[in-house]
C-alpha cells in the first residue's frame, strides 16, 4: 500500500468524539491511498461514492465484495454509501430509480454500510408545490424498504432538487415521518442557493431534528464556490456547536468538495480541528 501519511496533529480524538467519516474519493481515486490517509488521521469510518473513478454501484459485484473485504481487513467501517438515486427529474419514470435504490440497499449490506444517501429528485422546471406530494410518496416508499433492510436512508439537500431549501427539506422529512429517514445536511448546498445554512435552513424549521450526517463542506455566498472549512459562509461553527448541544450522535462527513487530493483533504481536516478546538 502506498504511503499517504498526513501530519495533522493529534490522531483520533476528533473521530472518536464526533463520529468523523470521509468519502474515500475526496482523498484519492486510489482506494489504498485513501485508506492510508484515513489511518494516518485515526479516522475509522469512511464513505463510498466512487472507487477508481467508477460509481460504487456500477462496479461488478465481485469487485464490490473485494472492496468490502479490504475495508474490513483495514478496520475501516463504512458509515455511508452515496448514491445518485433521486438526482433524476421528478417527471421521469420512478421504476428505474427504484431498482437502483434496491441495488444500493443490497450493496450497503455487502460492505456493512449503516446508511444510504439519496437526493429528493430534480424539479426540472416544476414548482415545489407541484412536486411535493410525489416526492414525499417516493421517499416514503424508499424509507419503508430501508427500514425493512435495517438501513438508514439519508436525503441530502442538493441545488435543483425538491429539498434544496430548509423549508422544503423539513416538509419532506415531516411528511414522510419515518425513523428510517434522516437528513444529510450539506451547508454548501444551501449556500449555493443563497441561503444561510444555520439561521435559515437549520434553526428556522424542523429539519434540525432529523440531521444524521453533517457535511463538513463550506462555500462562499457570493459565488457558491467551495472553500476550505470555516473560510466561507457555511456556518460550520454554529452548526457543529448546535448539534453538540443537542447531544448529536450522527456523523460529521469531511467532504471539502475541492480538488487537490490528500494534501487538500488534510488541510480541510486541520481546518475542522481548528473549528472543534475553538468550541471546546
């Protein structure tokens, strides 16, 4: 395995206290390099999104099983399996997305993932009022199947999808009302929609009660461009502090959304360290 050691200070306390995880492809397309970096930081949980540049669900079943076995040998648990389910337009037939979702739940079982990430369907020109009932119906059906499989379903706010605002995310979560459905709260996604993540998306509605994963991702309000944590308008300090005060037991996902591989990822980790240390 190639070395990708990162000298980011004390190893382990952040992960142990805050349930820190990271998508492997946020570090490297080479899974071995990503594992090495996570080990050097003392991070024991990861996310699977793409491996070797290929979406995990598009890999052959045998390759997925090999990856699951490798992660097990390396003592890395999969916190979240990221899928593109729900990125398709709401007006398109649901059946193909449903089959991909079922495959995602099976793949989650293969690698021991505790949760599967989806989106809330592209509006593609339709208004939220027009799409609300259908989005809720689709997510309710997915949450029911997730509950049967013992897997948590997380819906992430994504610009252009139904749940792109805090109000709509809250309406969706309350409308489905399932213990199997939570939120993967992405501050940068709200910033891209010109919304303040803490006051407008988190504090102002019920979505805060459903957060099971907080993306540690920041962006600038003026242009939506991603930046290192705490260098933009993502309100990460406020969000982390509020969740900690609410006895948060979900994951913090270090997913900076920036190019630069392991070096940039480690810079994001150091920025997260500084945020947490400032709150202690």
